[in-house]
C-alpha cells in the first residue's frame, strides 16, 4: 500500500450566493401590477430592450404572499444567467454556506537537496473556478517548501467526482463554448484554452499566436496577417 505525505497547500473558495432584491412597489397590493415603473421602462428604452423581451415577477418571500409585479410572467424566456439561482440554491442546500473547495498536493518519496525523489500528485477537489493564477500560486508555494525538481511523475487526481460521461453538445450543439464544460474533479480554467494574438511590426507581417497552456501534439495552423 502506498502512503502519501500531504502538504498543506490548500486553496479554498467559499461558496457565496448573492440575492438581489428589487423593490419596485413600496405598498402592499392585493393583486399584482402589470405596469412597469417609469424608471424601469426608461432604463429598458435606454438599452433598446423592448418590453416584450422582458419577463418580471416580483414577490415577497413570505409563504403565501401575493406578487406585487408581474409582467409577461406567463411567457417562456431564455433563462440565461438566471439559471445561476438554481445552481446557487442547490449548492447552499447540499453543501452549505461554509463549504470550501480544496485543491491539494500530495507526494511519495522524499525531498533531498531540493529534489523530490518520487511522484507528485495534484489532488483536485472539484473546484469549479481553479484558474491559471491560483495554480501558479500553488506551484510557488511548492517551491517555497524547497522542491526545485521532481524525479518522478506528476499525477493528476480527478477522482473527487465520479460522474457519467459529459456530452458538451447536448445542450445547444455548441460544445466548444466555455459554458458547456461539464463538472470535473480537477477542472482548470473552465476547461478552456486561451489564444493570444500579437500583431506583426508592419502590414502583411504574420500575427504571432500563443496558446495558454501549450498543448503537446496540437499544431495551430496560423495564417493571420497584420493589416
């Protein structure tokens, strides 16, 4: 049986939910108003958003309370980011407000003169927002502990979540969109690739394209020229 020595390099992310309250009607009403307040209508007009494209339902959270405003409430709309309320509620209900996401480092072997003679494990904790910046901070902490080189394997442990296969095209057929990335035990930067474009020194000079992170075996056919 392999024994691991865990290093206390834990990055946490506290799950937070923000509830926005819109007070459109100060007085209690016996029936819901279907007329938008003037300030809201002006804001929609300024943004060139027609009233028909908006669905609003305002209701006190008290049990049995009647809605104070209902505009196009019966009309089906694209939920967009309002769906985050569903996932935020589920997270608070099942994980609690004090839940933290943990990404840990573990290793086998010993460290001698700055060299780890063994394997290094990056143990994911299903952190949905683990990005490059926090990963680099973790690696700097690792180096601060005296590890300069690894003579072994780097193992990515994503066993925190055991889920069925995810089809990124199932939702809307746009599987390459970042919002279609599925949950993962060790998700890095939303499972996306950053492409940086840098213009040449003059017209018709090739544009330099850099991928972050660089992927082994992936060749980018770059034919972009500077205008």
